[in-house]
């Protein structure tokens, strides 16, 4: 297997691990909402957890798109988008912490997962530009 294919597989697997961990953290921290009225008003924490899940899913989709695309501009757009989404997830961790989350070890676990993903992602990005 050629090196760029190996890097692609590795970064894709890392994106799946990040997605799964993000979903687990989000479901843990989301408030359980009872239907108190016909209108559903989300809490700040629920907004953050929804965004966390959405952005983690988008990372996986953009990695896949960059890997499969023959277009340089499409790849670069996807790679840029992944950078933005990883920064967003770190910001969501900070937002959850400011919202009063007590179990900071889960947030730190997610932060470490982002850090390892980014290391793998940067190596992969370099292999794509060559």
C-alpha cells in the first residue's frame, strides 16, 4: 500500500474515532429535555452538544471528500474546512466548561483526541500536497 493511501486510511480512522467520542461526550452532557410546552427551547448546552456532533460528522465527511476528489481546489477547501471544524470542537469544549460541566476529564479526553487527530491530519495534508 502506498504511503499516501496509508495516511488516508489512518486519518479517516482518526476522524471516525473523533466522531464517536464527540457523540459520546455530547450525549453525556446534553440536558434531558422534558416536554414542558409545545415550544421546544434548547439550552445553551444543548446547542453546543448539537454543534459538536455536527462538526465531528462534517470532519469525517470532508476527509472522505478530500481523499476521493481529483480536484485540487476541492481538496484544499475540504482540508481548510477540517481545520475550522477542529478549532470549533476545541471551542465547544471551552463552552461546555464555561457552562458549568463538572466532568472536565471527558472534555480533556476530547481535547486529546483532537490533538492526535490534528497531528495525523497534518501529515496527511502534506502527503496530499506532494
